[in-house]
């Protein structure tokens, strides 16, 4: 399998934001989590200009240079996945003052809000459509605002016309994910931390490629979201396609170009996936798929190999600081005979590293959706 580690150019095109986010406008699944564990303050930055009090500049994913006169202390972002990544790079949540409405919902429902309780009450600066609320942002007085680079000037110009330093992002590939990490690290004055995180990603890519090198026939897989009462399937333009292939799967929906990625039961029957994973932006569960009579003949349904994707500090299936945990989860489901089944231990180690937080066994259970996935084949490997 080919690694995708080269840095992207700012002009690379992407499919629509709503498609890549897997339907962020859909209802989010509520997740009951255990009691909070302890969290301590992380050490400060690495002595870069952004951390030392002098001015510095960064180039965003439009190719535009943004200059700062002093260290950034207050961050607002309309970009839904970014707060957990900023917190992972910074080792804390203290600089984040404004977020997207959809991010707030996720914070209130998942592990991130347990790690950082203040994240459950952060001021929202935009709805899920990403339109910035200039009045609210002005009241928050952020040092920087993060916004999308490729969704039209109507999302960026109001911010820049109001005088906000606006750093724009692109989304949807492993290269872009790594660019986010380094951009955040540079802005936060912690370039060494950014390098550590991307080095971990590279090491995991190499490990999985080595571990799965003997796979001669990739497992037939699809990653499904909800489209009305039916299904959508992630195609090759999505980040899900990247980790499905990395984990030793063949994305049967790779060439799915239907409107909003919708897919019929007839098409799913024809593809006959051996494993189905379900996205975290809607409430559909494996039990719902097992009782869908239109899919009764599909191999993944007959063999009880349908799984809800985890919700850790963020929804693992989309690009985030915890993405290597998603890769490992998928590999353990696709090829259980080739993996070491040590995901729980890795979660404890990496959540501690990323967020300076000791996650409990109960919280790991909740993040891995044990309540929903326990009835699916082979999921007992994720039990404590």
C-alpha cells in the first residue's frame, strides 16, 4: 500500500465540505461516559517566535501569508474538527474562545467534553453552515480565526473586512491533516509538538503497511452514513477511503458519484461488503442495519460484521489528532488474524499524550461504542 505523506499545495481541489464531513447537519449520537479523570497543565511551547513574544508569520492553505505581532492567546474557529486538534497540539483547551455549533454538540456528547468540561459551554461563532457571526466574534476578540479556504469568499471576506487575522484550511486527505497539525503548532508556538504528532502518524502508517503486507485479497468494505431514511457511502474523494485502504480494505464505494453519495440497497447487495462501518454523524446503529430486511443477503449483515465508528476526543472516521487510532481499529476489524489487538492500551497512552488526561476503562468502553458493537462478530477483542 502506498503512503501519502507529501505536503499538498494550497490550490488542490476537494469535493464539497458537507460530503467530506459525512453529513454534519445530521443528528449526533449521545454517548454516556464515565466519571472524569485527572488532568494537569502541559508545559509551554518550544521557544519559537510564536511562543517567545516576537512577531511571526504563517502561510495558510490558500497560500496567503498572515503576520502576527505577538503570541496567539485567543482562538476562534468555524471549522468543525479543529478544536480537538488545536487542543491536542497545545495540550489544553485554554486558548479556544469560539467554535462551530456542531462542534459544541459533539463536545457535549462525547469524550472531549469529559476531558475539557469548559468545551461544553464554549461560545458558538457559526452554525454548521460555517457562516461567521461577526458580532459575536467581535465580542470575543480572537487573535486568529480559522475558516475554510475553498467554500467561497462569502465565508472569508466578512472576517477579513472586520479586521480579523483569518487562517484558511483545506480538508479531506492525510496530507491536509498533517498540514493542519503543523499550522496549528506554528501558530501556537509549539512546532516540536506538531512534529511529534505527525511522526507518530508516519510510524503508524509504516507499521500497518508492514503488518498487513501479507494481505493478498483486501476485505470488501463500505463506510455508511445516513441519507434521509436510506444510506450514503464514502467514495474515493473522502478521508474514509484513505483509512479503509490503509487498514487492508477495498472500498467498494470508491467510484460512487451519486448525489450526496447516496446508495441503494440494490447497490449494496451487488457490492456485497464483508465489513460495514457506520459513521458518527448520525444515530444509526449496527442493530438498525441488522434489522433492515433489504440488506439481509449482504455478507456483512449475515455474518454480523457491522460496526459503529468510535467517538473519542472527536469522531475518529474523519481527519483528527486521533486518526491513527481509527486506522488501528479498522485493521483489527478487517484482519483480526494479523493484528496484536492492543487498541485499548494504545488509547490510554495516546489520549494521555494528546490531551494530558488519564482516560478510564469506562470511557474507553464508551468511546469504542461497546454498547452498540458488542453483538457484532469479533468485537470482544476490544473488551477490557
